C-alpha cells in the first residue's frame, strides 16, 4: 500500500483519539494534521473536569509542544484557527461509562466518529493496582461499548502502551 493512500483514508474522516496527551497520541495528532489537513475532525479525549480545562491541556500539553513547530510554520498566523477548526478537546476519562460525557455529547460523537484510536493507558509501574487495572483493561470495555453504538465506525485501533517499558523496569538498577 502506498503511504499516500493511508493518508488519503483520513480525508474527511472524524477520529476519536484517547490518551491524547500521551507521547504516541501527540505524534499521531501532529502527523495526521500535517499529512492530511483535510481530516474532518480530531476528537481528543482529555482527562479534565470541564471543557475549559480540556482546552487548556490541549493547548499546553499537545499543540503547545515543539513537535507542532512544522505545522506552526506551515500555517503561520492561521495556526490557531486551523487547530480550532480541526481539533476538539473532550473533557472526559476512558475509565468512566461513556467517558464521563453527557448523553447528547456521546450521541453526537457516536454519529460523527469514523475511526477510534485508543492509546489511553498508565505506564507508571508504581501505580496502585486497582487504578492500573481499570485504566489498562476495564476502560477498554467502555471503549468497545461506545464503538458498538457508533453509526459510521470504520476502524477501531487499540494501541497498548502499558507494557512498552517493562523490560527496562525489570532490569533497572535500584
């Protein structure tokens, strides 16, 4: 498959990305916006108590990073309006039913989303067991429940970052 054809599959699609303030998701968001600016919308689930806090986290922890400098340069003065048009932060948490979103918002989202990329996890090996279990496993049930009710879903991609550093933790010096 030609690389251009992969990018083309994102044209006019809405994508829900969980774990959006994490390392992999930030790179994914930047790459999609750079290679396929005709993506319809990127919905980023951000752990936050309300919309203002989610927007603030998006601006500081995601698009405010140097990773987005190429896009900043490409769009110049219209960078922030481009981000506002293409990226929608959602205040929620994958560990909650319907991600903690209201019924009308979850309905609208389920009707609009074409692709789901789940990158939410905790990679903290000092995390309490119950928190790690809910975040890394039980939360996937909520994601699958949402996927089942999504009218236009074409793909669900689950990326497990939970065990990426396990060898380092086993061999780390005390």
